[in-house]
């Protein structure tokens, strides 16, 4: 039984090239109707033309699939709402949203213009927020939704020259955590994909043989699983060159040190125990941290 998307409607942002294009083509190949969104700007976000999206739509139609093009900037909420309406008018539902649109404005933090920081945050984070907000009511009413955020190892683990991009990409993980909790009762599953792929975004940054291994197509299976009927929820799925991993935000067991005057010194001294990862957990919501702290405090004070 293959992964089937017949009868499903998908919106893929930034789908005029690179990874987004691969996502759109793969969903269409497996039967989804696809709205192909792309502003058609340069990789730094400047300019715009719908021709990139049109070309992908043409490719899908020539292969016998159904697709429409859209040139909205994800930073413009009104345009994004109109984009979702376009899909609704054409097909009556929206099942899948792949938030893939993004730009780069790389520079070391010392040299970075704050406008470049704000713009990258706006496109990646607010862009995903706008698109998600615009489909949320529809997915709630349908009692079905699959949302894929595009995060990055640059956000999860850092990367020189990408403080803006990394901040935005990690913010999407935080967004996913809460939306997955809020969407659960309506079968809205929200996940993050952290791709390693050679696209226009990475052009000129890697040697040729590495680029070959990192073909965008190798990431697509991860997206298909996250967008599928049986998708997990609240997962950060990493993918590249045929390998798939998950990233997790964990909590160490920690050490109870009390609240006395000498605690800062004790904390410094017992630091290795605080950071010891043996027995660490992946909390299911934000209250787990407080729960662990209170539980240890109670246990310690009762034993005194």
C-alpha cells in the first residue's frame, strides 16, 4: 500500500524551485491537487515574478496532475488569505500546508544590519504563521490538517553567519510544539522538517560531489511522511542524502540544590551533575520542567 494523496489538497510555499518544487511535484505525482506558491524573488528575497510557480504548474499538468499557481509573498497576510481562498474556490478544501518559503541574508552578527535580521524573521517565521493562520479554521472545520514547517540545523545547532536565519528556524520549532498540542483534537498534525539539500539557497557553498549526494529529492520522502494520513505530530524530522534522523529538545534530570545563600557556588561546583544526560526526557509539554523541579523539591524537603 503506497502513500496516497488522492483527493487531498496541498499548498506548498516557495515551490517555484529547489526543495519546494520537489515537494509540489511529489505530492502531485501521488494524487494531490497542489497550489504552487512562489514569489519568484532572488534568494535574498528581492524582486518577484510568478513565472517560477507557473513553470512548476505546467510541469504538474503535463504529467496529468492538477495544480494552480500563486505569487503571494508570505509576509503579506491579506495576500496569503487570498491564496488559501484561491485553493478553496478551486477545490473546496485544504488538507496539507508545507511552509517552505525562505530567504537568506547571511552575515556575521557584528556586521549584520538589523533590517536584514528583521526581514529573515519576517519571511521564515511570520510567513509560516500567516500561512498556518490562514488555513487553521479550515483544517479545524474539516477535522483534518497536516502542516509541515521547514526548520534547519542552523537553528537547531547554530551556523556561523546565520544568527537571523537560525533564530527564525528555531522559532518554528517552538511554534510547532504549541500548534501540535492545540490542533490534536481536530486531527491537525504539525511537524518540522530539517532538510540538508543543495538548492539555490546553498549555491556556491559546497563542493560538487557533496552537492550530488544532497539532491533535494532525497529530502522529499520525509515531507511525504509528515504530510500523510498516518503522519506523526510534534516531530522534528531531519533528512539529507538518504539519511533520516529526529532532533529532540530534552530535559536532564537535574539536581536539587535548594534556595539558600550558597546555591550559586553549589551550582557551579555540581555543574557536571546538572548537565549529565543520563535519564534525560523529552517533555510532552512545557509544564514538565516545573513538574520535575517541584517533584525534586518535595522529595528533598520531605527527606529532611
